[in-house]
């Protein structure tokens, strides 16, 4: 039989290396399946087994140590074509460092076959042990032998959802086994046991592969053989623009504002601070103002403070922070602890709206202390305070805020709605 | 049409309109808005189990002929680094949006920063450069996203699109009518009948691209040092030449993706320089200074890497140069001057918060 897939010989492996068995049997298996070299993408890892790619006439992709399974997954999902066969060659070293990718590919059912060349050690780097090294197996850097069992990747991949999983040893012609795995839809995995003549044989004189596998409980058998849950790449033909006309905010009020107002709202997470701030700037936009809103909060959104820096301006806003706010609104204890320093720095030209349940820090600012929480409830204290602030400052029409409020979910709160329409 | 938006929305929409077709991501603050918008907007969206997988999947999609995008922040980006080196070496088009937050390490997720520029400069083993574009205002989220996609395609290279927390998360009013029309990238794949060499270059040092879906030609893609056939060759002359040619490609075509904003005022002796999130503070400081009769020029580079010679030409014309950056060591300044910073170069630096235009004005006032 002439080679169709292996076009460069000799193969780059030491004499007697199991990797040669795998490569030669792959040639045969692909021929048995009557595949065209252009229909095969061979993805190789870094390791002795990986330098085989130049021998192959298929498409070849030679990536990083341990990442070939993820790379092959991406190629498979990217091609999304059942007529193309993605095959990954990886070592037990690559399978160790990239275990996540094996579990993940099994789990997702990517259409591909992974061939693990398990020689129970890192060949390319000089025979160090991997997580696949079985108990008692010695390597040049582990002359005392491994202290416990290695991973059973077949069991792990099966458990993770692989459609077809089998363990065999690299002895003789294994093309039927490879062809079987290659012909499967979904994710298939073949673990091929080898002993590396250069490091494994030397460190374990007289040890026979079959005997070792038996002792280690690494059975040659099919671990999974089920209906594949083959991955299908989602490709939507049309998605809607993120800039739809729904975003449009029509100006239908006028503002008297002649210079920017910088505001700092500080309250508690989960108390609607960001939503209130957004309503307020929307009202600003309805009044023809330019606005910005910068949020500050801890990473966990549900606890601690939640603060918002707002700028409303008749002109273009460039710098969007407000280290010296004109107005501060503090609606809760968390808000006060976050904003206390700033409150203390406010001068006599600045304004502080603060809930009257809070202890008032030392400040030169003009203070408006009202029972926002008590009257409107904790979750609505900030928007209620903003109504009060607008009522006092009058820099844009109250109607603008009432309109955006009326169109928002918050206005569904009956108590708040009545409070707002009664007072403002 | 006035709308309330954020930079993430503009950027995502522009990336899609420009022809990026797959978003692959792993969540991280402050890149999550990009993730969320992309989930709804990209033709194909994949949630990866980690950032190494993200980059590997992206490389796979790119090899299959797609133009993938991801968005992350330093902790994720650092995990991607080896794979980005791979994508560079394989010459795979893709866009990586890096949303800067306060480091080192996991730092403060919800605080912005400009601390990753020197990281980007040194992230390729061997000291090579990737194209790095950086937003400096809302409209850049739109125009530079297009440039990032088109540069990735044209150069057959990963492109890093650098931005930061406030640029991606702060909401602002914006006239959508100002956005320019975007045409999708036209991708051309190798179509000749002659043997395909995956790394054979044209006069611009750019190799023709062909996905592994090809039924006609063999495609070899390699991360190891390789010759123009894509065959691993160790340190052969052909392989080393190929490695140098990748960087030649990035440098030589700089003109096609060079972007900066220069506002030169006649008689100005002071130049304000910034990039990214601090650019608007510089613009505002300059507006104030110029209104008050103190003329200053401003220079905002948007193509940050490779550094263009013209940047040095611009900067060295001035008597005083003030760099403003939200980091502790003026990273752009460091890239431009190295260890020897002339005494007429001054810096405004802050970490943990945005730089106030007043702080820039104060620095300017110290210098005449
Ligand atoms: C991220 C990374 N870590 C370490 C290495 C060094 N390295 C190269 S090959 C290899 C192990 C190879 O062993 P295996 O995958 O079992 O393949 P084999 O050589 O036995 O065929 C290692 C650790 C690397 N290339 N990349
Ligand atoms: S070192 Fe071992 S694994 Fe590597 S080629 Fe030689 S025999 Fe095979």
C-alpha cells in the first residue's frame, strides 16, 4: 500500500518508539476510511509525538504544549463541517497540563478525535514523570518510582461525556482501532499506551507494557460508546443592532443650566442608586443636556456601597469624573462611610442632601437633611432625594424627571408614585 | 440622535459591523459589558471555560477562516499570553480587547487604570511588537474597532485593542448620528492553483491566508520557528528569516494603522501628551488653559505600538512636555525615552482614580 498521508520519512522518533506505531497506523486508518488528505486537519501538541506534523500530507497545525485539544476544539467548531476530520495528537504530558481541555472537549462533544500517546512520562524534556505515570513506574528523574496511581483519562473523559473512549497499547497494527475512533461523530478519544525506549525502558528494565497495564488496572477496553451529542456551532443569520432607535432620547424640555453640575450620589448596593442616577441623567438628556454617569461599587454587587458620579452639562463633557462635586446626595450608612471624606471636604458653595437618620459629618456645605428613607423606603430613597434636589435647584424642568420616572419600572411602586405626584 | 450609551456598546456594534464574526470570552470585570453585548450581537458567541481556552478556541476559529474577538482584563490577559504569542507566530487574524483595571495581580476589579502598556510592549518573547490601538474617547470605540478588525485581517495578525474600565463602563449621552458608516472587511483567501506556501510573503511582507477548510491546498500552521512552508525548522536561515519577517510586517505597514490626534497651537511651548482614559482630562486641561490665554498643544497617540518615529518628531519640537497617565510610572514616557528622561519632560501620575484636569493644569503652570 502506497503512503497517501505520510509523505516524509523516516519518522522523527527513536528506534522502537510507540509514536511510530501510532503514526504508521494512522496512515492506514485514514486510507481505510478513504479520506482525502485535504479533509483531515492534524493538530499536534508539543512533545516528541508532536514533531510528526511535517511528515503528514493533511492540513497540519502545530501549537503549544498542552493546548492542542483546545486548539483542535476551536478548529472543529470553527469549521463546523462533519466532512472534515480533526485529529489531535497529544502526549500524556500535554494531557496533564491541558487536562481541562480534554474534560471540556468531552463535555461539549466537539467533533474530533484525540489520540493520547501515553508513554507515562515526558519524553521530549528528558523523561520526567507526568500525572499519568502509574504507581511504581520509574523515570530518570523519579528513580524511586511513582508513589501513587496515575490519572485514568478514559474514565474521566467518559464521565465528562465523551461519545467514544477506548484504551489500547501501541503494539502491532492499531489501524482498525484508530479508524473506529476517527469514524465516530462527536468527541472520541483513544488512549494509546507505550513505553518510551529511551527513558521508560531504561529506567524499568525488563518491564513489559501489558504486564504494567494489568498491574495498574489500565484495562484495554472500550470505556464509552454512546450516541454522540455532537457539537453544533451556533451561527445566527441576523442579530439586531445594538444602536436601535429604542435608544433614542428625545429632547422635549429646556434647561437653564449654564455650566456643568457635578454630582456624587452615594448609597447602598441593592437600594437602586444606579437606577436612580440613570433616571436623573435621562431627564437631563430630555432637557437637552449632555450627561455622564460613572459608577463605583465593590465587585460583589449586592453588598456594601453603591455610588455614582454624574455630570450634567450644557456643553460637551470631556473629563467624566467629579472629584469636587457640586452636590452630594447620601442615602444610607454604607453610602456615608464610602463618601465621608468627600463630604468633609465640601466647601460652603456646595450642597449636601443627606438622609436624616444618618449622623451628619463635619462639613461646610449647605445641608439638606430629610427623612428620605423613612418616607420613600430604603430602595427608593435615592430617587426620592433626587426629586427633592431638583425641586430645590430647578436647573431642569421637574416634568422631565417626572416623565422618565413615569416610564420607568420604579414608578410601579404605588407609595413612591403618590409621594412624588403629591409633593412635586 | 441622542442616546445614552457606553463605550462597550459602541465597540461591540462596530466590531460586528466591521466583520468580526465570533466572540469568545470568559467573564471578567470590567470587560463584562462587552461580553454581554456580544452575546446578543455576534453571529457566533462561545463562553469558554477559561482564558487559555478562549485564546486557543479563537486561534482555531481563525485557522478555520473566522475573525474572532475576545475581551478581557489583566488577570485573563496574562493567562492568554502564551497563546497570543502563538497567534502572532501562526499569523492569525483576531482582535483582543484588553480593558485595563487596577493591578498588580487581581488588584481592584472595579477600578480603572493605564498600567498595561509596558506589558504589551514586552509580551512577545524576543521583544517583537503586535499592533496595539487604544481608545481615547467615545468615538474611538467606533472607529478604532473598525481599524482593529481591518488591521488584523490585512496584516494577518492578532491586534490588541487597549481600553480601560471607565471607557467601557461609564455611561454618557452621545449623538449616534455622528457615527460614520462602517463597511465589513473584505476577506480574500489564497486562490491561485500554484502550491500554497502559508508563510510566503508579498511585497508588504504579508503572507496570503488560507483556512484549513481548503480542499485544494495543504495548509500548515505552526507556532514553532518555521520556514515559509510552515515546517518546523529550528534555527535554519529560512526559519529565522521568517521570524524576522513577521515583525517586519508589523513595522512596515504601520502607516496603514497609524492613528493619533495632534492639536498644535501656534506659539505653544508646552505639549500635553496622553492616551487612553486620561486623554479627555488632557483635552479638558488644554481647553481651560487655552481659554485662559496659556497656549498648549495636545498629542494623543491612538496607535501605541509599534511606536512611530513621527511621535518622537512631534514631541521633541516642544520646550516642555507633560505626560499624564493613570499609572505610577508614565509608561508611554518610559517607552519613548527609556531610562534617560530629559529634564524638560514632566509627568502627572495617579493610581486608583482618574487624573483631574486641574492636576495637569497645575503641572503646566510650573513650567512657565
Ligand atoms: C508551557 C510549557 N511548559 C513546558 C514545556 C516543555 N515541554 C516540552 S515537551 C514537554 C513534555 C512532553 O511530554 P509528552 O507530552 O508526554 O510528549 P512526549 O515527548 O512524551 O511525546 C514539556 C514539559 C513547554 N513546551 N511548554
Ligand atoms: S524520547 Fe521516547 S518518546 Fe521521544 S521519540 Fe524517543 S522514544 Fe519516543
